[in-house]
C-alpha cells in the first residue's frame, strides 16, 4: 500500500487535518470514562505540534443523526485532551461553517483546533461531496490516524482526502497497519489465537479467515457457547448460530486447527453477581448465568499460550463487569504477556483494560483499540479510508 506517513511530510506552518477516532464512552457526569483511543492519538498530535503544524482535529462521537446534540458534544473530549497534552485545544461550535472557518484561519504554528462532532452534519455519514469539500478547505495536508475511522466510507474518511493534494497516515494508524499486517503474513509458529466476546455474528467470518493460518484457536466468552452446544453441551448457545458453529468445527478439523473450548465455567444466579461457583462446561444448570471461564480452562489456555510464538487475542473471556466475570480475562492477559519471544497482539477495549489491570501493558508487541475494524482488516477487507490515502 503506497501511503505516506506523517513522519515523512514537511508539515511546518501547514494546516494538518487529522482524522482521529474520539468516539469514547462518557460518564453520567459528562466526563470521559475510557481514554485509550485518545491516548492512541497522542503521538501523532504531539509530532504535529512539535514540528510547528497548525493542527485541525476531527472526529465523531455517538449517533446524533445529523443534528447537534449537547449530550454528544466533543467538549468533554477536548477537555480531556487538554489535560493529557497539557496544551490548549480550541473546540469549534460546529463542524463546518463561519465559526469553524475563523478558528482554523486564526490557528498559529503548534496550536490545535478541534472541530465539533462531525456527525452533527448529515453530510458526514452520507459521504456528501459538499461536506467533504468544506472539510478539505481546512487542510493543506490530510492525515488519518485511526483504523476505526478508516473503516468507514464517510465524508471525513473517504471523501475529504480526494480534495487534498497531500495525504497520509498518522503514527498510530501506521503502527496498527504494520502490526496487524505482520499477522497476515508469514509468522513464527505455533500461532495461537484467543477469541472471546459476545457477538458470534461479528466474529464467525473472522474465525473462518483464521483457518489454515493458526495452529490453535482458544474460544471463550459468549461466542464459545454455540461451539460447546455444537459439541453436545447444554443449550445455552443461540439456535441460529448452531449450524454455523457445527460447520466451522468441521472446517477446522479438515484444516487441522485445534479448537479448544472451555472445560469449566463460572456461573451464578444473576448476570451481575459479585461471586460465582465453578461447574463443568457440560453440566451448567439451565437457570444459571455463565459469567466467565473457570480455572481449569485458564490453565489449559495458558499451556497453549506458553508454547506459542505468535499470538492474537480479541475479546473478553467473560462478561467483564465484576471480579467474578473478569478474572479469566485478566488471567489470559497475564498468559499472553508471558509470551516473551514472539509477536503478541491484543485487540479490543477489554483486552487493553485486562492487560492494564495485570500490569502487563508494556509486555505485548501491540495493543489495538480498533475492535471490529481490526478483525475486518485481518480478513483482507478493503477499507475506504485507507484506499483514499493511496498515492
């Protein structure tokens, strides 16, 4: 992919439009509850500021459906960014218009403006050419710095780059593409993938793409339930997914991929219980909720990871809302971090949080906060926002 990096551009005194992904969860009080995506953008923003660029940040937040909404303003994100950067950030009162135009035109070298929520304008999600051109008018250089935004065919990702002569990727997106790209090529073996989470439909296509590439698949979280049922377990897997799970297990056997399922589970009377009890995965009472993988499963998964030279991990092993449903995920974080002589990539907000709780963030090769976008990228899907950056 012939795409420039911001590191190779002459950006001094120039208006650098950086498409970030600040679609972050907010607290009831209106603060930012998870700063991981903001933190991921800091190297690119600091790079631009330190080199005297006039920085214009652009992001969406939530689903305002093309109408301004105080609840979805980027104001708390701007405030959070000010604290993290220790640098002034001027938030415009609209994504495009006279107010935004004046803020951008008044920018000095090394200063930062942030456009208000792009989705306050209906033209963003519609990839409207007029809106894309209006954004391009704020840019001498266009930079995309988030795989999650490059995944979208919106005006700020796919449309705007068409009207800016110089464009490329930020340091965060460049790092992401390189790390995930390594997993798509020749890797050291054994290659072990750990996949959890709750959305079977979001992951079954990705799981199929791993067949023939990985040596073992360790499945946890709610998606494992359908596979347990397909192997004769209790009926807590969704009926609609059962045929897909059976087909996948047959394909995995043909591809000689070892699919490892939970052998024990943590269960409780309530889904948000603070404690649970351990049962065999084949003997889960129908009236109980499954919270997490059990200690025997953690041990088996850890043994596979101990032999691995390449690891990809996406999704939690349990509900991940209390100690009773997150201990398994934290244990897997420790096991992934213990792989010292290979490539280890963790994907998703829960994996990042678990690694942080385990004190192991600096012991993995790469942590992606791109979620589903990372999985789609690894299947080889063409991303509109990446294609738009190609020379």
